């Protein structure tokens, strides 16, 4: 069966932009307003001869009991259960956010493979993303969902991991 890759992370880190970048067409609803992507979105992607399903998810707010946040959290947990690989997207402009460590615990508990993606590295010379190595991962993938920089290296890693 075709592997499933789920994009997860806090609201507004650029998950939906990355989804669109990878799929190469506007199949997800993208909004500038944080937390508006409530439904999961699926797309079929192909890279270097490898097919996979890509899943966009809503923004994870780990410490909220608001009904919408709880509903999104449940959907994200389902997406993780169905996924073979997760792309954990962080915002290099914000840097390491307290919620990032909590989301990472959740991913580690899933016992599934995941890659840490530092998005919004629009200028590849920027060193903004180095601080994500503090989270103890062996590799950080800097990308710009906006201009596409780094997405080829990320996709090489994705198809290498599925
Ligand atoms: P999501 O909530 O994680 O799905 O994030 P979105 O994809 O909706 O993007 C949130 C905001 O970040 C939007 O205002 C985007 O324009 C912006 N954004 C997304 N990717 C990038 C990027 O690579 N670079 C920059 N500078 N902004 C980005
Ligand atoms: Mg979104």
C-alpha cells in the first residue's frame, strides 16, 4: 500500500503552505488566520519514483481545552495513527517554542519515524534553524514553503524514510 506522510505542528508554522508546496497545486485551504484549517486534507505526491499520500492537519495546541483545539488534537492523533512518517514542522522565525517540545514527546510516544522541518527559512544562508538541534534531533531540514528552497532535500529524505 502507498505510504502516508502526515504534516503536524503548531498553528501558523506553515503546514498548509508546505502541503501545497509538496503537492504542487492548491488542494488545501490556506488561511492567514491561525488555526482555521480544521479538516484534514489529503493529497497524492510523487518524488523520485516514489508515491505517497500527504496529509495536512490542523494546528496542535497542546495545553488548550477549547472544544476546537480538543477536536483538532483528536484529528491529529488519528492522522498520526494512520501515518508511516510525520513531518514535524516548526517556525524558524519564531525559534524553538515551548509547545514544540511537547509535540515532540507526542511524536516520540507514537514510535513512528518523523523528520523535523524548520520552515520559513526563506534565505538559505540564514542560521535561524540551527537552534532546533537543541531539541536533540540528528537532522533538521530547513525549508521555505513560500519559495520552495530546501524542499528537494526534504523530499529526498521523505522518500528515503518511507
Ligand atoms: P499552518 O497554520 O501551519 O497551516 O500555516 P499556514 O500554511 O497557514 O501559514 C501560516 C502563515 O505563515 C501564513 O501567513 C503564511 O504566509 C506564512 N508562511 C508559510 N510558509 C512560509 C515560508 O516559508 N516563509 C514565510 N516567510 N512565511 C511563510
Ligand atoms: Mg494549516
